[in-house]
């Protein structure tokens, strides 16, 4: 009998202790303590001056962007990517010269002379796992995630939703469509068939 | 008056057993898990967990990517404690390659791993409360977990899948002011543990739902290979951070909380839950010590060749994640890609004993027992 009433008593007291916390919380609640009305309000993102002692840290995960004028086509980002979602095709051109009809600038902003013309530079953002591994090895710092420390180069964009999955493939190469053919090397005549493979 | 029940033929009222499927899409299975429950009325007579709904060929994938590229995949195994998974892999790789990492890296790793442990236990506590019907603590836990995720976002840009701890170091140093922010968080967070206790731990209704339910005796736990808080809840003092210290855990003072059966039997759901609450305090302690002792200057990468190519050989190394012993078995044949990589998942072993401990309980208790085991399906299926 005593046990029965002590159980009831304990239930009531412990419930009240819990309720006190929620009431205190309710009294202290201010706007924006937890819930944000998303499309109207946005959670503050670590901004441009987040204070790194080293400016090569790429500490943002959003949409990838490539400054195609600076890309030398070294394929380091392709090799680093664990899901193979970067696709690059290059053609050998004369070192360091501008090719106007293909929108090709011969020298990068770091002063490197380009040997390759990029006819294709696609990143499939629907496959990307936002691991940032492609950003670190780039010798020209031209592939990066938008926003954060890179805000001066490209504004942040992390909500790039599309109706169609193929719209998530971002094409960065600037060679005009009709010129691509001209720069694509002719396919090799004899295709070697590897029987054993 | 009436029929005397004792004279009834029991077999006449003993109906057929019913098969009940819980999941794959069920909020209390913490992921995509199907439990096939054989019930006799309300009593569970057998549980068969069916897994594989989240299988992503982690181990096979790893054989096709380089050693650095494995790290984003380990993130996705236990996605609520990615830092700890990165940590486990990095420790295994460093053992295989015989690398010594700088002192500062050790401290950074311990700090982020313990913060991630706090975040992971928040999820475990909150969803456990949710499973047994307490909605409020869940929101409180998420409010505080969010702060840790914000810290991680400041640190590496990502909120869940960090890819921060790399082989031979971490991807980059702490930002300026990060250490102060972590101190600030710890100061904010420590009193909140009392709040959880008031809200949930010592609530009579919660105790009635969990104490004495789903008792996992120590010998059963050991024979199933259960580890982590589930094992400690059964009263076994076993924590890799103390028993087989890796990284620099031997430098820190902390206790290993174990289940004492304070509310019922040793190894019941409440004990497993309370071990997690106490571990929050211990993690705060470790983080504080690591922050105090961390060298402020220094490099965050060990000297490494450009391409990671471990020598021929194999290694098995295990670390303590929020769910238990996470083991990595890596065989290297001297090429830049692993020959074989096996992950030993603590959540898998925890799930394997569910039939043993949930048999004979009611269906509603099965949900509580499953919640108290704190499984993550990403790690079970890999
Ligand atoms: S962020 Fe990772 S997955 Fe995405 S393109 Fe770069 S390397 Fe590939
Ligand atoms: S690593 Fe940089 S420079 Fe090289 S191909 Fe990729 S984006 Fe271009």
C-alpha cells in the first residue's frame, strides 16, 4: 500500500521537476532560439573572415566552382575525387598563347603558361559527396567550394535544387559548341580490342 | 462463479503465433532495419533482425579507391559519429605505416572525437526518450547537439560528414578562436546534463518503462562481443581508451562509468542509458584536459610521402567510438589501394543480441530495448 502511494508521489514530483524545466525554458524563450523560418530566415554561415591563420584552408562545403581561366588541366582534382564525378577532356595547344575563338587564355593568374585547352570540364554535383578532397591538390587554386573564405571569388550557393537531375551537371568549359569538334582530336583509326580483358 | 481458469485446457486458448514486421520504415528502428517479430499475443517469442537495406558496399568500394579516398567513405559508416570513424581509420593506417603524428594532432583529434561523442550520445539519449514516449528531452538534446555541429561547421565546413581527420594528421588547423568557442560550449553544456537528468533520467514514468527491462547479463554481452556503453551498462569495466589506450588517451584523467543496477537489475535499459549520460560528463572532462594541454603552435601533418603507399602487411586496430570497439582490418599489398579492408562494427554486435534479451517481453518493450542499444544502421550494413 505504501509502495503504491509512494509510486504515485514519485511520479507526480518527478513530472513536476521536468515541467519546471520546460516552463523555465518557455519563460526564457526568445525568437530564433531553435526554430528559424527557413526560406525567409537563414542560419548564419561561417563568413568570409572566419579567421584562419592560413588562407589556403578551404573550410566550406557548398557547390563546387571552377575558375576555368585558371585551370591548367592537370587532372589532379580528378585523381583525388573518390566518386569520380569530375570529367575533364583536354587538347594539346601551343603553350601560353590565347585562342580567342575558343575563349582560351594562355596564362593563368598565377603566371603559369597553359599547354592544354579544356574542351570539357564537367562536375556532376548530384554525385559529389562534398568531401573537399579535390580542392586541396589544385596547383592553381581554381577549383573551390563557393562562399566562406572564397566569398570574394564566388558568392555562396548551397541550395542549388533543380527539377531535373541532369541540370546538376555543371559545365565549366568555355569552348563554344561549334568549336569543340574542331579541337577534338580525330578518333584513332585502329581500335585495339583487348580480348583477355 | 464463472469458469475456473485453472481447469481450462491451456492449449485451447494458446492461439497461433503471429508474425509482425517492424520496419523497414519505422521511426523507432533508427534507420532502415526490419525486425521480424514472432508474437504470442503481446509477448514476443522470437525476433529476427533483417539487415542490408542500407548496404553500400563500403568494404568493396575501399578496394577500388586510394587510402586517402577511403576517409570520406568511413564518414558514411557511422554517420552520427564521423569524427570517431575517421579517427579509427587514421589510427589503423598510422599503425600500418609506422607514422608518428605530432603532439598537436593527437590533441586536436581527441578534442573533436570527444565532442563528436557528446553529439552522438545526445542523439542516442534523445531518440531513446522519443522511443519510450518522451518527446521533450529529444528537443533539448537536439538544441545542444546543434551547437556541436555548429562548431564542426566552423572547423571544417561540414555538419555531419567531416572528412577532417586524415592519415598522418588532420586536414587543417583549428581556426582562430575555435578553442575559446569550445570552452564556451563546455561551460554552457555542463549544467545541461542536470537538465536531462531532471527531465528524463529520474522521471518515474521513464524508470518504469526502462528499469528491469531487457536485461543483458555480462556473460551474454561478452559472448556476443557487445562493446561500448552497452557492455559497460552490464557492469563490465571495459573501455579501450583506458584498457588499450590509443593516441594519447593515457594522458587524461577520466572514469569509466558502468551500470550498477541503481533502478533495477544490472544491465537493464536504464543502466545502458545512464552510462551514456555519465559518459557525457567524462567526455567533457577529457575535452577540457585536451584543450588545456594542447600545444598552440605546430604543424598538423606528419611528414608523409605524397602518395600513401603502406608497406606490405596487415594490421588490426580498434578504437572506442560512441558505440563501442570499432575495428579496422587492413591488408596492404604495397599498392596505393587497399587489398582488403574489413570493418568491425560495434552496432552490429549490439543488434545481434536483441533476440536473446528481448525474448519474453512485450512488443512495446522491444522498441525500448532497441532504442537502448543505440544502433546506427549505416554502420551495421556498411
Ligand atoms: S568534393 Fe569530393 S566528391 Fe565532390 S568533386 Fe570534389 S573530390 Fe569529388
Ligand atoms: S586540379 Fe585545378 S588546375 Fe588541375 S585540372 Fe583540376 S581544377 Fe584544373
